[in-house]
């Protein structure tokens, strides 16, 4: 005779209780894991916000006589999980036009990306990196200039009659086409 009798066969109720416990346990693990995965992948699902207009200056800060004035461009930079407000992303020259409009030129030279300076005595822009000059409308003044294109113009908008907004973009240097970076 066997001193250890065989264990009794599990009852159906035990099976159902164990199956329900397994399902509830799986649910309690899957929901937090899925939530964490969604939070982790959130930056990948977001659409980039670039390309929009940014406030650059008040209209009163732009001289009425047509002389260009340099303004920094500050924007909110978002990368993955970080959001940093008012980060310098570049600069523009703003100029009032005779018809009342506003011209915006990116300060980066199309040749090598150096910042151009406005020279009031010459009434033009000058690139210190390759000694090239540009007219007030951005045209290349010297035909021997290594700059492949004029200064990059940018779209402007006057909002509320007092605020100058610019659709700021940087473009690839050293090529004839205006290719956004």
C-alpha cells in the first residue's frame, strides 16, 4: 500500500478562480505598461511645430526712413521632452518699405552662414567672412562675390497694426537654391 495517497483532482471552481486571478493580474500589469509606453513614445507621435511665424519686434522699433535694423529672433524650442521658451534661433534685419510694408532679411550670408553687418555709411550689407556686399533689398552688389544667391528674404506679417511677425527659417549655405534647413 502506498503511504501517500494521490492528491485529489482539482475542482472546477479552483480552475475558474485561478483563471480569473490570472486575467486580473494581467490587466493590472498591461494597463500601467501601456500607459508608460505611450508617455515614452509621445515625442515621436507629435508633429513638429516649426515653420510658424514668431513675434520679432514692435512696428515702432523699425525706423520709418527705410534704414534696416537688426533684431534677434526668439522662439520656443521643443525637442523630445524638453520645452525651452525664448531661445535665440537667429536674427533678421527689418526694414520699412515706401509702400508701408516690412521687409525681413535673414542675417546669415548665403555663402558660408556668417552674419552680415549693415554699414550705414555705404548704405548696404557687408559680409566680414568673404568681403562681399549686398544691397538693401538683399541683391548681391559685387558680381565676383562668392555668395551663390541674394540674402534670404523671409515672410512678414504686421498683426494688430503694431507687431511685426516673421516666418523665420534658416537656409542651406553655399547653394543657389533656397533650401530650408
